[in-house]
C-alpha cells in the first residue's frame, strides 16, 4: 500500500462567516509552500457558462455558481459535470482582504507568509475574480476593503502588492 500524503489542511467552522465552513492549516506551513493544487481548478481545463445559459438555471443553482465558480466578464467557469454535492476542498477557502494565500504561475495555492497550525487559510478573491463579481466583505481585517469587485486586480496599489500572486490568467 502506498503511504498517505502528509495532511496540510482540515475543514472546520470558519472564523469569517458564522455557520459556514473554512479550510485550516493542520500543520505549520512555510512561506512559498504550495498548499493546494489546482486552486479554483476549473479555469484551466473546463468550460465557460455564458450569461444566457446562467440566466436559465434555477435560483438555487445560480446562487451556488455565484458562490463557488470563478467569474469572468464573459461568464462563469464551471467544471464539466459539476456536482455541488462533491466540491474540492479548495472551494471552501474563504475570502480575506489580508489573506495568507495567493496563486503560483500554475494556479496552485501558495503561502504568502508563514502560517501557523490551526490558522484559517484564506485568500483575497480579488486575486482571481473579474467581471461583474461583487462581494460585501465580512473579513473584519484592519485593511478590509468592505466591497470586493471583479475589477480589484486593476487597482494600481492592489496590483503592486499582489501582482505575482494573481491567478495566472489575470497576470
């Protein structure tokens, strides 16, 4: 039998949104260490759901697509055969304006700083989202932007701080 890989993460109640789930470090993680492979995952290999097709989905499915799928101006990237009952762990990573993760050039999650065991893993959704994306932030950080938009990656200050950690297609 092949040995089990080292455990990096675990799911627990999030500190950002009462009643929701988040991803936490199961061990200390060093700055620059790849934490989760293929991050948002669907951008690299799957299809784009056009606004027209999106509008024909039930309100329940639309809400899940908005919550879990990456938005671009031309629509949402949705995995082929998407099943909202079987989501990858990385899709439970929450937003924080002071996130501790960013993206590698391959789209994997990488630690922006040393992360302690038990710390919630979060990233700034501005590193991956574009288009009409809009989120009222509840991260509570000292540098909280209050509103996260699909245009944040264009802001000169945001770009200066995070350009090397943007999702590959936004770089």
